[in-house]
């Protein structure tokens, strides 16, 4: 229902017979009253620099393979000391997941009609709220599971609005947080198009209100010593497991050698925990790596690509085989 810029899917027949421009169209923006692709350097408002030097990390998520099991969410919590806030806080929209799984349902019968309706509404200049009615329910609805975390945008809208520069962009592609510098204005959360930043409403550590087996000495032994435990009043989000990528780099430096081929593979907790292989992490400056091939695959796309944030998280279009044998 008008969410084609967020989740893309197509059928195997269309995938095999049509050009990628049909099932994975690239968005265009207006410049001097001429529509140009968002990938055109002329569409940038930012000063670009050479990203081919050193490492540049990307994460690929294949919507075909994701089953929505949630293993990545649990792995992220365990690796990055993300607190469990409980049902009451979640009901107040104060959840603390660095990684969430969005689920999109659609009726196979009305999917094409929804696309046509969206195009007609866009042509009339009306809002998408004019769908007016829900889809017809189906006995076997189609579903897409989409993991969403910080997209680590190269042109991050959150970085420009932070008054104390607590969030900044690293040379290796990550959007980084300096927790000691954050004063909790939450401007970054308001300006994030993907709604992936979380605010610490309380001090969850050593707080009896949030005693989920983490307030005693034995429970604290499960915490990762490589990741700081955040305090009240700061914003936090996915770090693309920077502690593990830096560990690989430092190990190679100590041994006096360059990083080996594919040594960065699955150093992210979420990609390492993914049983279906839907998540793949690596260095796109290594042109022989799997992540480089996935990023340049014809199925690849970015969330809300038309806003020009240039994320370092890439998704693969879901392809459905709807013909029964």
C-alpha cells in the first residue's frame, strides 16, 4: 500500500523476463527542472571524498532468505549490552532494540490493484492516505520480513542536526556515537528517516525497576566487556559492531600483515547469527569479497533511496515463485 520505496518484491516470471528497471526502479530527483538519478554526483548536496581508501563496511540483507526468526535481534542485544526494558516500556514506545524486524503483509489478489491505486493517487497529487480502505483479507497472505537497523548513511541526516557533534561519520563507513558527548536532545532521532535511534529514558543498569537478571554480579558476567554500558539520557543505536571490526584490524596490525581476504565476513553479530544466510557483512573495498558482489547485484536497493542518504546497508529485492508446479 504505497510502501514500494521501503520493501520491494516481484515474481520470478517478471524477474526473468523484464528489465531490472521494471522490478527494481532507481529513483530520480529534480535538478534544474530535469529528473536525474539519485546516484548522479550532481544530485549531492554534500562534498564528496574518496571512499576507496582503506576499509569501507557494508551490510547486505536478502529479503528472499529472511524468515523473521529474530536470531539477529537477540544476538545484537547480547553483543552490544542492549538492555531489556520490559513490556511496560515497550507499550510506551520506549523499546531498546538496535535492530527490529518489520513485517509487511499483502493480499495476493489486491497487490496489483494497490500499485495501480498508488500510481493514480500520485498522478493526482493527492496523499497516500486516500487509500480509504483496507486490503481484502486473503486466506494465505503474502508476507515480507525486513530487518531494519541504523543504515549508516554516508550522507546522514542525523549528523547534521546534533548540536554537540556526538554523532559523526567514520572513515570506514560507520555512523558513530560518542556517548560521553551526547546530551540527549534527541534531534538525531527526529531527523532520522529510518527511526532506528533509541533514547535511554532510565538508567537500566543496577535499577530494581528493570531487574531482568542483570542487576547482580553473576548476571553482569554476560555483559560484553568490549562495549560500554550506556547511561540515562543518551541516544544509542547500531554501531555495525565496530568493536569486532577493529579487533580484526588490530590483530592484523600486531601480526604485521594486511587483513586477509574475507576476514571481515560475518563479524557483525546479526550476520554471524543469521542461520539462513540472509545477512552478509564485509568490506566493499575488497572487490573479491561477497559483499562487493551483493552491493552491485541488480537486485540490490537502499531504503528510501530518493532522499539521498546513501546508506551502507543494502537490501536485495524479494523474488517470489508464484507458479505452482
